[in-house]
């Protein structure tokens, strides 16, 4: 059959991403904080699962553009020693971090 080639076009996609940290890590069962900041106003979801994949807690966090929010995870989630995975889901953004609780 017949075929034709099109011109090559370069596309640049700029993703504005969240900046966050979870501390202390390793943590104890009494304090575990997430500091999170977004370049735009949005809601993000925090999911915390244990080492076998069972969701331990979930929270929607409201963010204002360029303002850092500190959330103490132990205020709404009961932790026991073990390995956990925190997933942050925002608009066009998802990130996972491993957390050790002693």
C-alpha cells in the first residue's frame, strides 16, 4: 500500500508538581508529619497502606497555591510498628514513599 510521512513535531509538556516530605522517617507511633506544597490551589489525596497492601487511612488535603501545609498523620491514623507506603495523588500527579515506623 501507499504511505506518507508527516513532519516531526517537538512537544514540550510542563507538569507542575507537588513538593512534599514525610518526616521523621523512620518514625515512631506518636508522630509522623507530611509537609506538602503545590504551585496551584488543589485537593490532593493521601493514602497510607501497610506492607501487605491494606489501606490503613485516607485523607483529602486542601492546598492553597504556594503555601505549605503540615499534616500530622497520627492525628487521624493509628500506627503500629511496621512498613507503610504513603501515596499522594494530585491533578496529573501521583507519588509513593516508603515509611518505617519503629
